[in-house]
């Protein structure tokens, strides 16, 4: 069942939330670039590492977006759920270190057992990479739908606020990709750069939780709605906090066709990104620099 209607005032905390989603996007791409670096050592190939990282990362985003997108309208407090998601990203990113060590321990036995079958060996390596990367990536995919559920109050706000939220998150992602490729590993090393990204997610979770508390306190102090806005017997009224249903799109194009076109567009774009990474790695002589540059270009 849908959660009871909420009376939160997103405008009160909108600017801080956009700052949080910027930081969250930056941390996410720091993880992605650093994951590529480690997978490059394990796969022994920039192309394999880039394709695996991108495939698992975007698969996680898709799964998280689909699951949390369907679930978010039922949330009583989307902002608190967003804080829990950021905390989950921190925890699952920490587990990555443990899984990476297990991967190193299993690599030798896997190679001995599957060296006669390159396809099976690659499948085993991809499965291990998915085990490590898919949980945090799926949680990252849930951040925008859940936060959007808190911010978007009316159907006419969806395009304006939703697109701006996505733009801020993407700008943060481009910033994180640049920092992870050219600044953080040189200044801090891999482990400290990774821990910094985890600290950012943890701080975002804490700040989102505090903002949720402030929003709830604001709602508790809000006056009762005027009588003309209250539901009347036999006539549905507009309840503050409850969103009116979004009208169906007036288009002759079926939804399945739009979804297919979007899927193919994403597949070609990411395939091109992997090819560019492979091509420019021959020029720049550094796969991490190449991957970071191409990520920044794609995201920007």
C-alpha cells in the first residue's frame, strides 16, 4: 500500500540536496575508475577490464533504478531512505576490499582449473567481478529515483527538477572521474582515494538523515490545510503532500519502442566508449588516464 501522504517542503532543503547528489555522483565515479584499475591488474587487459566495469556498473544502475523507481512512491520518508541507500553504498564498497582479496586467492586455482577453456575462465572472472561491483552499483542506481520522489511534488515539476537533479549528479560524476584519474591516486594512493570516496558517501548519508529530520520537524509545525483543500464527502479533494497522478503521455509511439530505442542507444554508446578506451590507450600509454578522459567526455 502507498505510504500515508506527507507534507514535506522540498524547497526548504532543495539546495543542500542538490549538493549531496553532486557529491554522491562524484564518489560513484571515483569507485568506477578505481575498480577499473584493479580489474585491469586481474584481467590483464584494459579492454576486458573496461568492458566488464562498464557492463556491471550500468547493469547495477539499471537494476537499482527499476527496483527503487517502483518502490519509491510507497515510501513514507524518501529522504531517510536515501540516507540508508548512501550508507549501503558505503558498506558494500567496503566489502569490495574483502572480495578483492578473495579474488586474488581464487585466481590461481581458477586458472589451473579453467586454463583449457578461455571462455569458462573469462566467465568465472566476470562472475567474481559482478559479485563485488553489482551491489554498490545497484544502490547507486536507486539514489536518483528515491531523491526525486522527495523533491518532485507535482507532475509539472518532473521535467524541470528531475532533469536538473540528473544534470547535477552527472556533473558530480564527471568531476569524480577526473579526480580519480588524475588527482586522487597520485596524491593519496589507491586505498586512501577509495576510503575518501567511502567517507563522502558516509557524510552524504549523515547529512541526508539530518535534513530528513529538519523536514519532518517543519511538517509537524505546519498549520492545518484550509477547509477548502480538505476532502469532502463523496468528492475527492486535494490533500497536501499527495501527488496527483501523472497523466498518461499523449504520444502515438508505443512505450516498448521507446524503451528499445533507449536500450540500443545505450548499448552503442557504451560500446563506443570501450572502443575509444582501447584506441586511446595506445596513445596515452595509461589505461586509467584514458578511461577517465573518455568518461569525462561522455558524461559532460
